[in-house]
């Protein structure tokens, strides 16, 4: 069919589809409701899956890796034979000082107390990320003012901090705090940077107990935190407890794992080289007598790490499937309603067929009506999805409510899904009506 004829046919079918909305108002309303309720229900459940299953740093996730080292031996591995998720201080420092990766950051979560200058305000407990200078460049954290500290600050155990956007806005409203001094736990720190709002979801660099937790309020050098003996506020696992009375030094020299460690490896050759480095490092620890078991290391990128940690739970997958199953039930009901709607047009379609319209023309006309139904149903479904997400945000516990959010991508996906799903549901009714013999219908009239 020539392109001009196809365009004319589609335009004409579209006008007829819009005009058909004025007829059978009750039937049209039922179809809009069937499609809208199905779309709204399925997309409401999909929003949380979308947040949890997404790639938090898609432009770079294939370059960011976290290593695992078997520092506990076979008895300390999980039921799948995997080594600890985190590193101990000895291993983290050894890898950091080796300077093998393009960028590397050792990190852990801690807490600091900020005492307001006003006597009427209570002290505030702040979440802290003790990390290396490479953290910011490696994870592409956006800065509103200033920037990151330097590796020289890392080595010097400098008293410098980067503030999160929320804390900076609260303590320094409308001002640039870079260069000013702030006091945490009776220690003075110089502010070198302020981040823009930054909350990767899921928070891949430390999944912990909540993959959707907000990023930290304060960032400071890893070595500074260790030097100040700031305890970890995250998960700490110990194969054997440190010697009694050994204190902080004994904890650092133990095989307790509490440090997250990430490296940036831009090329496949870099990844292979780093794997070889890890194998050599563990073999060397075995030769020195620290490890008495066969070497075991892992190196996973962001997406592999999220899959390994099962960020998307089986329960969440099941809930999402149930949501789309509900959409399927609604579309089955829509098929029956479309058959009834198109059957009411039999006489009109028979006349068009008798006047020379082909079955393809009638089929396209019915599909055009289906597309209009899908578009309107999609708008209804979007409104219901937004209402459902608002309800989820009100009832979901803690940071999980942050996953219940609709962005422009989900809006587009909702409308496209509504139209495509309705078109698929309308194929059979449109085909069946277009096969009707015009002579039978005209005779019946």
C-alpha cells in the first residue's frame, strides 16, 4: 500500500475512532475503567520494583567493583560457600596502599554528634560516611559548592568534611559554608564541599539493612575516622572476637569485617589485572601463614553485586507479578467489552465493506478505536497509579516509602503499556468483526 494511502487510511480511522466515543457512553466508560484499573493496580506495585531493580549508576556500573576476600576460611563462609561481604582493616589498608586500581575507596558508616549553638536546641546525631578521597570522583557525586578533599588530606588524617545537601541547608540556609569550621563531638572540622541532593537507589555502595536509606549527612576521611577511633555504625562480623583488653588496636588487627571497599576499573584489561592482583595477595597471605585454606576471592560489579545481595526479594517479585496478573484479568474483561462494542457497529461496517472497504481497512479502524480506548484508559490508570503510590508512601515503613515514587519514565511507561496492552487485547475482537460477511448483516437489516 502506498505511503500516502496508508496515512490517509490511518487518519480517517482515527477520526472515526474519536467520533465513536460519543456513542455507547456506558460501554466506553466500562472499557476505560477496565483498562484504567488494571494499569493503575499493576503500576502501583511496579513502582517499588522499579526503584529496587534499577541500576543506580548505569553510565558507570560496569566499571565499579567490590572485592571479597575469604579471611575466615571454609567454616566462616555462607551456605553458598561465599566469603564475607566486607573486608577487615588489614585487608582494606593493604589493598588501598597497593594503588593497583584506577580509583579505590575504603569506607564505613559511623555517627557524630552536632551540638547547636542555641541552648534551646537538642544535640543532633548525624550519619557519617568515613571514606577515601576517590569516593566522590568514583561515584560521580554532584557538588553544589566546593569539592572533595585530596589524597594528601587522606594521608595527613586531615580534619576536613563534606556536608550533605540536607544538613548544609539546615545549618547554613542560603549561605556557602565552604571554608568555615564546624564542630562534631568537640572536634573542629573544615568544610571543603557541599553535595547537591544525592540519593542513589538502591544505595549500592553499602546495602546494609536498608538498600533505600538516604545518603549520609557528613563525609570525612577514612584515616581520620580510624585515627579518632570512631566505631562502625554498620554491620560488623567477627570470626573470632579480638583479644580481651586489646581495645581499638586489637580490633583493627583482628579479622572482623566491617569495611566496604570499592574500586574503579575502566577496562576489561584492568579487571583482569585486578583479579590477578587479588589472587596474588591472598596467596601471599597464605604463604605468610595467615590463611591456611585455599585462596578464595570474588570481584563483582554493581549489577552483579545487587543480584548477589538479592536486593529484589522474592516477595517483591511475586507482588509485582500479581499486579500484572490483575492487569491481565482486566484486559480479558476488556476483550469482552470490545466484542460487544464492535458488534454494535456491524451494520455500519457491513455498509463500508459493501462499498469497497477491505477487511484490512475495517481491522485498522477497530484497532484505532482500541488505541483511543487504551490512551484514555492509560490516563485513568495513571491517575489511579498516582493515588496508589501516594497511599503506599503513607503506609510503607521507613525509607521504603522513598521507593514509591513516579518519575517521568514511569509516566511514559504507564501510557505506552496501556496503549500496547489494549491494542493486544483488541486484536481478536477487531479481527473477528472484520471477518463478518456484509451480505448477512445487510440481509438482517
